[in-house]
């Protein structure tokens, strides 16, 4: 009888421990500096997520090494759901295509909470650049023996790879300039220190609206619903050109099913909230919730394709 009561009591304690999640604040790591696209999305989602989970979601920026510093922090964290990462496929596939010795494994170390959508990259120009479309830009680049500089939010990021792919497919004479994040790259583009950049729609749209930068083309095969006036690179005669950063939430692989389930439900419910969805669309995210299982499929399919692009572009693999 005593053994039965003890067993029942232990089961009750176990149930309460599981049901208590989360019983402390959750840290959401952004592997970029403040002010960039991913940081904006994280801060817009932290409140809705926290409300649904009943705990504060703290956004923490851990920038550097092309997102590897922030990603590694999550890869080495406890698999308890209290340390999460929001990032694009820069972290999950692009880095793996460009670097031989990553300090994390996107397939073994991360378990996806869910994907939240995509943020098309935009080829941007300073307003004084005398080109308003891809054809005019190619003519301008051809006429400049030194080539046109283009900024990105870091070496080995999706923006960097998008620029290198653009060079290979169009023959454009362009030179990459890497920044530590979207915000400093955008600052230099607005200031005229660089004539061009590749950046996300989330970062680009507010600056486009005020005329501080102009859009030359988007990197998706179809025009973005958030920027229907901007043509695609494919429309300019390069139908195979495409680079679409997708955004995911992940935690350390091995989280208890109850924990990942609660996190997934909170994320899905937040994205299905009309007010939250409209807020995210307003800043340029093509919102589409997809369950965590889609992450594994995307990584497995995208990695070999990106490695082929890297080889074709002759980008040095670190």
C-alpha cells in the first residue's frame, strides 16, 4: 500500500514538473545585432509568445561569425525549451554550405518549433545610382572597370550568397562588402558609402517607403505580395535565379515532447492572430506557419543545392 502511494506521489510530482513549463522567462536569441530584420521579427513576436506561454520572452542579441555565435549558444544549451533561436536559413543551410567546420550541426543540434514564413531579399540601390532596373544596373556595372560594391549583412549570409549568385548568373562586375548585420549595411547604403546592397524585405520596406533607398529587384521567382511593384531578377531574363530566406524558431534537439508542443502551439497561435499577422506582414514578412518537421525536410533539400551554387560561384569554402 505504501509503495503504491509512493509511486502515485512520484507520478504526481513528475506530472506537475512537466505541466509547469514554462516556470521562468524564456530567452530568444537573435544571432544578429539589434535593428536588423530578424531582430525586428523577434521583438514583434516576443510579446504575443509571452502572453500565450504565461512567461516573459527575453530577446537577446548574440551577433557575429555569420550567425554562428548565437547559433552555437543554443546548440550548447540545455534541451529544456528555455533557450531558443530565431534565424533564417543563413544559419541552417547557407553557413553549412560555405563552412567546413561549423561549431554546430543544423541537422543534429536543432529541433524546430516551427517556421514562420519568408522574407524575400531585395537588391537595393542608393537613390542617386543611375539605374532603376536590372538591365540598367548591368550596363552600369559593365561600364565601371572597378566594379560596383554591394553590401550584405555578413560573410556567408543569404544576402552574400544572393549577391554572388547574381554575379555568376548575370555576369555583373560587382564586389562584395560584408557588414556585421543588416543595420550597419543599411546605414552605409542610405549614406551613399556603398551603391548597392542585398537585404531582407523586412529591413528594406521602411527605407523604401521614405525614399531613402530604391528597389531594383526581389530575389524570389514570383513577385512578393508585400512589394508587388518590385520586379524579380527572373523577370529580367534570368529564370533560374532565386534566393528566398526562410525564418525558423529552433531549440536544442532533445526537448521533451510536452515542452516543444507548448512552444509550437504558442507560436502557431501567435501567427494565426490577425493583429500579429498583419503587424508582421506590414514589415515585410510573408507569414506562413509550418510545423517543425518541415525544417528537417528543408535543410536536407536545400543544403546540396546551395553547395552547388557555392561551387559554381567559386566562393572559397572556409
